[in-house]
C-alpha cells in the first residue's frame, strides 16, 4: 500500500519517467524540440525533396520509367554529345545516349528503394543480434561474435563483389537487384552487430537493468525496453558509411564492365539492363564513356552530375543520422 515502508529485502520500484504530453501539446512539444535541431530538419527537408522527386518519377513516367528513350545521335565515340543546355540541363550520356537529368529522376525511386532495403535489413538484423548477444552473454554471445568476426575480416565492398560474381550467373536478369540487396545486407549486418553488442553489454550490467531484472522483467522486456533504445547510436553512426559503400559497388560493375570491353566483367551486371536507371550505374557508365584525357572529348557532365546526386544523398543520410542522435540524446536527458 502507498505510504507504508517496504519490507526488508524488497526492491523498490524504479521511478516512472515523466509522461510525454498528449493531445495537441504533444505535437507542440515535438515541434519545439525539432526547431532546436536544425540538423534533423535539414536532413528531413532533403529527404522530402528526394521523396518528392521519386514520387514525381513514378507518376510522370509510369510503366516506362525503367526504359529511358535513347537517341543514337548522342552515342558517338569520337564526338561529344550535347552538354548542359536549356533543353538538357545536365547534358546527355555519351555511352548510353540518354538525357542525364531524366535518367537521374527516373532512378530516384529505384535507388531509394534499393539503398533503403539494404540498410534497413542490415541495421535491423545487426541491432537485434548484437543487442541480444550482449544481453544474453554466454554461448549466444560467442556464436554471434564468431559469425560477425567471420564476415568483417574482409572489406564489405570486396566481399559482396566476390559473392555476387559467384551467384549472378545463376540468377535471371530480372532478379539480380533482389540478389544484390540480400547479399549486401548479409555482408553488412556484422558492422552493426559488433558495436551494438558492446553497448548492450554495458547496458546489461547497469543498475537500472539489474533493478528491472530483480523486479521480474523478462528477457524480452529488458531487450526492447532498456537495451535496444540505448543501442541505436552505433547504428546511426554506421548508416552513412554504408550508403557510400553501396554506391561504390553499384558504380564499380558498370565501370569495369565497359572499360576496354573487358570480357571478364561485361556479362555481369547488377541492374537488369544497361539502360536501367540507377545512380551508381549512371556514374559508372558516365565515367567510363565520358572521361577523357583530351579536354575536347571529355563529357564531364555525364559523371559529375550523377556523382553530385550520390554525394547529396549521402549528405542527407549524414544529417538525418546526426539529427536523430541529437534528438534521442535530448529525449534521454529530458
């Protein structure tokens, strides 16, 4: 009963956190905190811009979104294709014969889905495995750590290339992107699990977790209520790195495949076709066909603009992750 002293040996209940405001006050409270977090607002604004471009591509181009029109006059090995102009703001691609701006817009929903799926699967699996291993300890921790160490011994971009080269010839072209997503997520999850495990181990030995365990909290409650919320920071730190890892691999295949007509790499492709709109492929083909030692033949726009879009998208993820870390840290201190 309230007001009576606790019997000897009893564990006092942990104080309940201050309730979050409900109703209209909750939105006002959230907006007030976000206004003090310009990093998060900038990241959300840029992400909204990418989402708007992706939605516009789906609506405007419809079923033909993945087959951009080709102009054979732009594919001239010894001549420069049309560069940036009012009719082609980002110029044209010398190797593919497509308008660069149109191809980048068409590729936006593809890349948002592709990168989002890879990072979401890798982060969720790594977060759950790392947090559970750090909390449980013993054999579970040993097995999870051994599996993670086995995969992190090789750089992720190199390992996924090797795995994909072995699997891709057995897969129909229509399913190559799905295979790439699954392989990359499989390669990346240990990079989330290892730092999360270290944080989870510290959380598992903390006073508030020991108090919750003594009060009768089960493993699931300890995991989702106490350990996982404190293990998000390593995930937010790793996400921007992996964005560029993904695009590095997406650019490597087209570049090596077309450079010098290499027969070893030309049959292998991540996208269903060379014209399939994807930022990394556009960068790879643009660098392969557009770059030249002779300034008069250098179609710089065919690789500079795709690279700029990838950098801006990576910067968006950096802002989002940094802003979320600040927001969660502020919530923890509230």
